C-alpha cells in the first residue's frame, strides 16, 4: 500500500463505533422478531422501513450512551 493510500484511511472514532454497535444490536433484534428472516426481499415495504428505523434508532441510542462519558 502506498503512503498516499494511508491518507485515505479514515478510522472510526469511539462514538461512531458505539453508534454502529447500537445499530447492529437493534437490527439483530428486529430480524430475530421476524423469525430470523434475513432475506430482505421477502420483507414487505413496511418491514423494510421498520428495519431501517431500528438501525437508525439503535445508532442514536448507542451514540447517546457513548456521549454520557464524553470528556466535554
């Protein structure tokens, strides 16, 4: 990997990681509530939107929780 390629690497900070973890947990819970149905093409439009909503809200929860210990 060239030196210039290293400049393109953007590492996630602790808050982004916490938000992603919250989103993953929420999506996992949603999928489990659907009987572990992982083929999204089998979801109707409402369930597809509810999956995204679960991810969005899970990320927000994870970020809020991480910010409780922020040094600012």
